[in-house]
C-alpha cells in the first residue's frame, strides 16, 4: 500500500480512469484465496508496505532488504511471506509501542467490536502453528470460555502484536484511499458472500451460522448437480443462519457490510444469487447430491444496509442461475449487474444477455472475472474457436489492431455505464498470468504486476480510448 500502489494510482489518473476495483482485503488462510479470509474485518498483513514503516522509524532498512521476498518478479511467494513477513512486522510492532502514536488507542477503542477477538484468535492460532480452530481443545473452541481468557492472558504479548499490526494496516489503507481520491480515483471494494470455516467470524459468532453445539458445521455451501457436475459441487463454506440473523435485525451481517463499505467508494456484492437462494449440502456427505435449495433473505438486508450507511453505490455479481425470479430481484434492487465479454459470442446462443447489443446502461461490463482466463488466454484456447470467429465478425477484429485490443475496444464502446478491465488484459498477458483458476491447473492468486509495465505509452493509449468512448475520468461514472 506504499509507493508502488501510488504509482499505479498515478497511472490510472494519467490514463483517464475513474475506478480501481480491488479484491477483498482480508487475511488469507490456506489456499491464499481472498474469498476464504480468516476475518471479515481484519486486513491482510501481506499488504502492509514495509518501506513506509522504514520511513516512520518502525523498521530499519537492512531488516527489510536482507530478505529475498520472491523468487520471480511476477509471482507472489506466499511461503516466503508466511515465514518472513510476520517476523519483520513484530519488530515494527515493538517500536510502535515505544513511539506511542496518539491515534493507536483510539483505533483499538473504535474497533473493539472485532479487534480483540481477532487478536486473541490469531495469538492462539499462531501458538498452535496455524491449526484450524475446529482442531483446538474443546474448551478453546468456545470464544467466550474461561480457557480462552486464560490463553489470551498467557499470550498477551502476541495479542498486542496482532492488534498493533491491524493498526498499521488500516493506517496505510486510509492514507492510500485518501491519495486515490485526491487523484480522482475511486476504489471499488468487494464483499464476499461466504466466510471461511476456519475464521474468527465462525469461532466468535457461531450463532450466526449453521453449526451444532459441538461446533461442527451441519450444512455447507455448494451447488446442485448439473451436466458438468453430476455429483454437484461441495464448496464447504459455513452457511449463514438467516433465521437467527433476522431475529437480530441482521445486525452482524450489516456491521460486516458497513465495515467493508467504509474503506471504499463503491461496493461489489459477491454472489448476489445467494441472497435469493443458496444450496445447502449436508456437511458429512462426500458430494452435493443430497443438497437442497433454500431461500435467502432477498433484498431485505440491502434495504436495511441503506438505512444504516445511506445510498452507497453498489455493483452486484448477478452471475449464476439467471432465473426470471433472480433477474427480477436484480431489477428491483436498482443495482447495476455484471456483463462478461468472454461469455458472449456463443454461436449456439446468439441472443445471449452477454452479447454487447443486449447491455443495458445500468450495467458494468468486464472482459472476464477473477475466475476467468485472461483475455489473451481466452483467445488462445482452441475450445473458444467458434466464439472468437463470431467475435471477429461482430466487432470487426483484424490482425493489424490485434484480436485482444479489438475485444477491449468492444468493451469500451458498449453501452454499459462502467467498464472494468483486468490489468493482465491491458498488458496482453496469457493464461500464465490469470488471477484464479478454479480448475486447479495453475497456482491461484499469485500473479503480480512487474515494475515498468505501467508505461506512459500505455496510459496514453488507454486515455485515447476513454476520450473516444466518453469514459474519461471527469465525465464517466455511475451516480
């Protein structure tokens, strides 16, 4: 969240952009997915900029530079981060205590509703070498037990460390957001639908989830059987206890959503389908065949969210089962949904809602989602040959312009109010640079932008397109 992030913001401003959409910022656990975070509130310590800590005398330069943080410039090495980052941050936390910043105690007080639970959970988890909380001794599985209070006291120095490191994270995040806003860039945050089973959320608030008295999940997330998955899909996330939440006026969910919204200018709602209906799989089953569809809370929670935080601009991920009922819910919400260019041009579905001529103004068009291949990878995939041929005819693609650049032109030229393009697609990178691969064929969540790729030439090219299609950062945007 330091100089490199500011350089990217400067690039966006120079390129005539308005929005920077980011992934969830929570601390990642096993698998490194930002959609399987250890907390709905805490920030990912891997994102804390160490150079900024050097500038505040919290670290010495040699303490940072002596460590080789990655083996490849364009790939994040989570093993190195896991083993080395916390060691360095511990030194910063000790010096933070000596400096006594005036706003630290204010931060602890303001965030007390989640911060203490987070710090205690992480201290115990660290003491147990990262073991999932469901494997802890039974007395520690109850966050309000006397045993947990005793552990918190025994590990009090570590508890303080985890509090201090969150102060460092959110101090930098606030500064970064303020910098972006000064440069005319607004940040689109992301609210995941599910939480991870091994999370502070489930440990500290089991009443909000479908969990039994032995702290075991009874039903988990998934998707029903279909042609591609005859056994269905068992994802394994804990399910919200919507009935219990409703009895509490959805206060836990609302607080979680409001907290995420506080640190962004616009909010993307992940898996909007789940608020209408979701698939519940018996936790003990090997597959999802015996699951069942259940009703979600619908738009009620969003009406209450608006009452709590006001009319925050929202985008909904309206992908999945596009039933008439679901599409009607999207329309009733008034929120813009998503249109994915990679889903277009299917010769067997010429009138698909993903064809550009179908896009309504109140939508957001993407080249692909974080789960899709890069645009170049999509083009190179022989399975997409028929789609590409139709895209060539529809968009007037030619070799001189390049197929990928032509598809980007189609994104910018469509009628959607907002267009979001992944950085990999601006750089023309192939499948090796994709963000996530649900099939497991490549390592997910590891791609990183290398120094020097955000050139003035690229910024000028992008700004030219923004001006041509009236998407420049002083006239575009969703009200």
